[in-house]
C-alpha cells in the first residue's frame, strides 16, 4: 500500500471563467510513469470527458484524500509541453489577460488541439496469435475485420480493458493511430527486406509454381537487390500487390516493418553544404558581441541594426553555429512573408537536417512532423514565423528575431502576444541571448538600445559596398497642377521607360494598407459599403464584383446607384489591377507580374511568381507590401512607390513609423548588385517627416523626431497601452457596456493611468457587430499596472451581457 498518492493539477479544455484554474485529479498507478508536467490527458469533467494539460504534480497522503476523480488516459508518449512552456502559458495568460487553456493551446501544433479520435488497428506485422488467450485473440480478429476501430468503442467490448490494449500495443500486435478530422497524425511506411540470403531465396524460387508470376517477381527482385526497400517502391518495381508480398512474409521468406516517416516539405530539394563566409570587420564585431553574450550564459538582448544587404543573415548563421557547438539550440523568427525558399535554403545549406521549418504553408501534418523533430531534440535549429517562438527546445541558447519591427510578430487573436516579449521571457528562463535584427528597428527597440537597456551593434554598410540608390520624391499635387492625371508621374514614367529599354527590371509598390479601389456614385456621393461591416467595398476587375475584404461579402457592381438611382458610377482609388491596366496603356507590350492577395492566395503561388520574375519573365513586379522585403533580384534597378502616403492617415500611432519603414525597405530592393539603382517615391505629402527623412536616409533623425513626438503625445515606449475592444450587434447596448467599462477603469484615478474613450473603433462595424474601444495609458514605472490589470480582468463581472464580446490588447514593453 502506498502512503502517498500522486495528484495531477490539470487545466481543462473548457474555456470559461469558472474553469480557468487547475483542477486536481488522481493519477492511477497504471498512468504514473506516463504523467508528467506538460502531458496532455483525458479527464472526466462533470458529465463529460475532456482534454487537459497537466500543469503541476503533487503528492498527498492517501488518508487526506477526499474523493478525487482519476485521469482516464495520457494522450502522448512524450508530453507536448515542457515545464518551462507551462510556466510561459501562465505568464501569457496573466500579462495578456487570456484563459490559461488558450495560452496552452497556442503552444502546441494544431493537430494536438483539434478534435481527435484514437483508432486501433491491427499491427501490420502482428506475431502469430496462437499463444494468446482467447479474449485477446478475438479482440484482434474483431479489429482486423473492421480494419479500424475507435479505441473508445473497443473498450466497451466484453473482456477488453485498457491494460490489455496497452500490452497488445507494446507487443506490436495493435497499433494506435490518432485521427484529426480525416488525417492520421502519424504517417507510416512499410519497409520490406529478405529474411533469407540470396542463395536461399533462389532455392525458394524453385518451390514457387511458374504461374505465380508476381510472387516470383518479388523474390527475383530480392535475389538481385537484397537491401531493404519501402513497400511502395517494391510494388512498382516488381509490378505486384501488397497481398502478394504478404504471402511471402507469411512463408517467412521476407519480413516487413512499419516505420514512422516525417513528411518533409523540402524533401525533394537537395541542399549542398555551404561553409561560413569570411566575415567583414563590421560583421565580425557584431558576431563578437553576440558570442560574448552567448558565453556569458546570461539573458542578454542585442539590437543588430544593419542596413539591408549588410550581411545580418550571415551573422545569424555563425551565431547559431556557435550556439550549437555549445550544445544549445536556436530559434530564428522571420516574418511569414520572408520565409521564402531562398531564406530556408540558406539555413539548410549551413545546417542541413539540423533545421526544422515551421510556416503556415505547411499542412497540419507536416507542421506536426517538423514540431516533433524539435520536441525530440532531433534538430537544434527551428526557423519559423511568429508561433515558432514556442518551439519546445529545452536548452535554448539563442533567439534571433529578424525584421524585428514587423507588425506580424504581434498576434491579433487570443493570446494577443508579441513574439518579442515572449522571446525576452524565454531568454530569462534559459539565460539565453536575443538578437533583434532590422534595418529599421521598431521605435521602441531603438529607444531601448539608445538608452542602454539593449546592447546595440550596427552594420551601416552593405557587404559589397554598393551605394544606396538615389531617391527622388515626386509631389503628385504638382503633377495634377501640371495637368497630369495619370497614376504615374512624368519622372516615374521616364525612369520606367529607360529601365525597360536597358533590359533591366523594376519593382512597383502600391502601399495599400487602408487603401483600395472603391466605387462611388458621382451624382449623390454615395460609396458602396459592405452591408455587414461599414467598410467600403473593393472593386475586383476580373469578375466585376465588389467585395468586402473583411467578411467576404460579394456583390455585382450595380449599374445604377442604390441610393439615388444615378447612372454615373465611378471607381476611385488605386488597386493593383488599376495600376496594371494603366501600365498596359502607357507602356504597350510591357510584361507585368502582379502580386497581391488575389494572385497569391493559392499555395505556392507566391514562390512561383517570384521565380518567374527572377528568371526574367517580366519587366515589372507590381505588388502590395508583400513585395517590399527580402527580395533580392540582381536585375532590379528601379523601385517606384505609387503613393507613399496612403498609410499615413490610419488611426494608428505607428502610422509614421510604418511609412518610414516601408519606404526604407523598398529602397533596399534596388541596386543591390552590380547595376546602380534608383527609387522614385510619389506622394501627396512630400514634406511629411517620415517621407522626407526616408528619402534622405536620415535614419537617426527620423527616430529622434519620432521619439520626441511619442513622448509628447504619450505613446509607447513612453507609456504602456491597453486597448479594450468591445463588440455587440446592438449599438445602444454596446454604448452602455463601453461606458461602464470606461467608468470602472477610471474610478479613483489610479496614479499615472489615463483612460481615453469609449470611441468607435477604427473599423466601427464588422460582420454585423458594432465596435467600440477604450484606450488606457499607464506609466511603465509605477505599480499602478497591477491594479489596472486586476480591474481589466474584473471587467468580466461588470460586463455580463451574453451578446457582448470584448478583449484586451496590450501594447508596449512588458517586464
Ligand atoms: P541582410 O540580411 O543584412 O539583408 P544578407 O545576409 O542577406 O544581408 O547579405 C547580403 C548578401 O551579401 C548576401 O548575398 C550574402 O550572401 C552576402 N554576404 C553576406 N556576408 C558576406 C561576407 N562576409 N562575404 C561575402 N558575401 C557576404
Ligand atoms: Zn463585410
């Protein structure tokens, strides 16, 4: 008799306020060995059975035990989460105000959190069942007759229990496969090899009747090629079927075995090993700073501020190499959009199969496979977009965040985390180094580097010492005054003509954030808006439809105005399609590749278009933000920005920063190689500091100016910011709740806290729900934030309208 009993504390997969805490379960003896912190378990919860994560293990004297329910099953052999990630989930739920289960789910691959079903199959190489007790033999036969049986169903059969099934699985008589939807999470392949020598096989061949052609073909194959071979290959080589091979296995002449395979999305590419490049002096200095941080084994953060083409990636690669040699692991985050095959190739060429790649283009199964390589320690480098920050490494030495200023590092759904903050947290846990790399750092990062909170290294020159392209700013108001109503200024037109005549290539960027082609009635001024979202509909030329880019609503373009029945419908704005048409009109015969949400929504389209452009199949690459970064084409000598200022008037305190960053990024696209480059920026605000300073490469001045303004208007990094977004189908009810929330947050005026609003959100209605927001600024240095957070989480008690939805978004640095 055991004196102590093991208790698991479990966060259950039931997202509600009441269940947002650990529940205690007893760990039955049979599951003791498998239950760890981070395990996924199945537990009874009220009348249901639910999934949960073990977040703590304790013991209690058995006498003290009131009746606890027991864990039903442990779902994985290796717990998907490490104890560190469980702690991280608690931190996330606290600082980003989300449920613990939401934070835990965010860290595991989709296949582990979806609906799952565990199926039993007969193991393909089950040993003879003769020695088995009757009940077990019947169980196996029954499963075999059905091919596959849900585990839960098998457990209801008479005489069947978990212990028996576990044993049969261990003895390789049964196989347990997990299904999510239709997909099995494990892919297996059967390998076949001869059980006898070629000579012996030749003798067997004599025993086979000549008409058994297919059996003979298999044997002949192995007589000549005795090495093992995947079954599908064997079948196609010997022109036979699985059952034929099965007969030879039964005779004991061949053996076969089921093996797990990883779905390797890069499987077809062979990567040639590329050794490290000799570094430039500047690169060496940057690397040395990183190495000294790595060697200190303390949490250190380094801002690597290097212009595009300054060789930051080579520095990352060598820092990762050093990390691996220390016996540690590295995570590299890159924005989804930069996670191109070119990028992956550079890592695979250096580290070969030591790299796992996580990006959204993978199927759930592929993603799971890559993730398992990380969890099992099979790879030591993980490269991926935002959520790769949760890579379950246990000896993390280095985290690189490339293009650290990118807004895609912030998740817009719960948990609304910023990958940079998560990186800093993990670095503290592991004593790891964080490298933030960018040509245009976030204003916050720049400020923290300048004030000595981060270390700061710069790479001010391009590796090949190529000069930066000259930038011309064209005032489009002036063009209009001169009678030019085209989308193209005279300067851009001339430059493009010359560029194409020289046989070079151009990139044209349409800064389209918050800007699109909309349709207006010239008689009454009515713009066509989405009936569900209060957003202008976007005109799509290809099928003459108007579409809402938020909810997907689509309608035909009306021939008369729905408001006044006027007949003068006009298209405004500058969609990529319109630019494309204008290009065709102004430059007959020009070859254009257009890249925007419409041409790249199919898997692999992005890559295909870039490849086509790279191989010279077009003169112009025309696109939205997605073409601004990471591209490196030697023949591009002209970059044109159609309208630089369309992002300037967004209701976002980062509007100027985003504009500046975008313009700097696109300039980096031209003249990276032998040919000199030029940039033409068209704008209606040539005097705006973000446009003007970007055009003159006055990086320092921009950051100083921006910091001054942020300080003056009190925005991060000079304060912390919470935005409470409330939505409701009824406008009056929403107003009431929003006011209640604002009043509660304002009560007794917490020191340093400023409550703004409620005001309509930047998108005031979406999918038939009205939206309002309350903004709260606080001083990062004061203790008020603790009180503030408590109030925010208590809003739940005040706002008890079941139709109301609300969430809190956190901005600014978190310590
Ligand atoms: P960044 O990441 O800063 O934009 P990259 O690492 O992509 O810069 O480097 C730009 C180009 O310079 C790449 O083609 C890269 O292979 C090359 N490069 C980088 N470092 C060196 C070096 N030390 N010697 C020679 N070429 C280099
Ligand atoms: Zn809509």
